[in-house]
C-alpha cells in the first residue's frame, strides 16, 4: 500500500518552467528588431505645390524662376487639364490639344505626345500641371503617373487661371 502512495506522489510532481532566460532573450531581441527596422518612404511622386492657393501658370513660372536661376533659361512645359481635354504648352507656344473623348481623357495619346516632347528636349525634366478646380483627383493622379513614366519627374502643380 505504501508503494501505491509513493507512486502517486511521484506522478503528481509538478514541473516548474524557468521563464527568466526566455524573457531575457525577448527583452534583447525586441529593441534590436526596432532599431534595425527600415522605415518605408510613402511618397513616390516629388511635387512642388504652389505657395499661394490660386496661383496661375504665370505666377507659378515666376515663382519657380525666382527659386532657381538656372530655370530662367529653361522653357517651361505646361500641361493644362480642363473639362475639354489636355493642352500641352511649351514656353508661350501651344504644342498640342488632346480633346476629351466622351467622358474619358486619352491618357495613351498624352503619353505618346509627352514621349515625343521628351525625345525632342531630353534635358527637360520638369512639367507644370495646371488643373481646373472640378477635375477629378483620379484623373490628376493618372496624368502625373504618365508624366513620370515619360521621364518628367519634377512635377509642379498649379491651379488653372479662372
């Protein structure tokens, strides 16, 4: 009978877990992981927003020319987005009008024309995008994406003259 009691006592032994080494490891790993994390840059498009809310293309050109003297010699490429379509202007010369087909803008034609302009002026990397107030934000983003795909990476946003 005493043997049965001894067996029961042996089987009822509880095991103790030593958590201190595990906690020490976690205490060291967490700060290490936090220090080595790479913070993701969320902005993809570099933009120069107008300093005044209702800046027209002339004021945007003057502001940009004042900001950097080397841009005074450079001709400004302006892409105006209106309810009727795209207007592409280089300096004071209207290069191309891309009419809006029904309810959709012709982004493929815009990209083809921008590639031709970029090929003709390879040093040109900036573009001023003028937009009317009622243009849908998604259309503006698609326009900026097409400009960036053509090598026009310095995008300046401007409000259209009313």
